[in-house]
């Protein structure tokens, strides 16, 4: 585990939007620069998939405070692509991608999005609506409140915890009990 001193301004980004919908405790950990276990097999698989997918497209483009997985121009339309291992978290991934579209919109750039699931050979087109903008603005405020908290929310067990790279951080006491 690596802990870096908390920065005074916590910037909201797409990853925090994604995790907000899955585990708010993880949002606190990330905003406080507590790095998850980088040897977690699910992180390694995701990293490999990201590096080996869509090699012919421009990847990892930074604009403002966000990093796009894939960015391309199709017939004059800007398409932002977000690569995910599986479609399990489609709703969270769509919200993350919509945040990227909102970030570009705030810069005066119109775009659409594509969720890309290379292992499933699927893609889903994503567009930003007025309702999405309102939802994302509320989530931004809530993320900033979580980040300002002195301590994380208590862990709440969910099915995703089993494979989470923060598993040991949240459940160390329970893991030790199981091994005895």
C-alpha cells in the first residue's frame, strides 16, 4: 500500500465517477492517494487488455483532467471510447463515459461515446442527455464531500469485494480469521 499526502484540491475524474456507483469507500481511498494492490490479478488482466486492444486507434489521450482510452474522428464526429474487461458494470462504465462527454462539452466540444468490451466483441454507443448532466453534477458534489471526509465510510460487503484490489485494506481482519 502506498499513501501519499492528501492534496488540497481533489479533482473529480472518470474513474471516481465509475467507482462512486460501485463503492463509495473506494472513492475516499482513491482521493486520499491510497493505491490498491497492483499485483491483483484483475488489475493485471485489465492492464493487459487495455494495452493489447484497439492498437490502431489513438489511446490514452489526456485533455484537461481526464484521460480517454480511445479517441477518434469518424466522418467529422469525435468519438470517445472507454475500454472495459466485461459488460458487468455497463451502467457504471456508461456514467464514466458520459462524464468524459460532459468534460468535453464544458470545453465546447461535442462528442459521442462508445463503450468497448473487446473480450466480448461488443460495443455500445453512449450519448449525453440533459438528465445525465444533472446526475453527473450531483455526483461530482458528492464525490467532493466524500473526499473531504476525515475517514472512509465503513466497508460494506458486496459481491465485488472478492476481486477488489482494496480487499485486504477493507477486510484484513476477516481474511486473517479465515486462514486460521
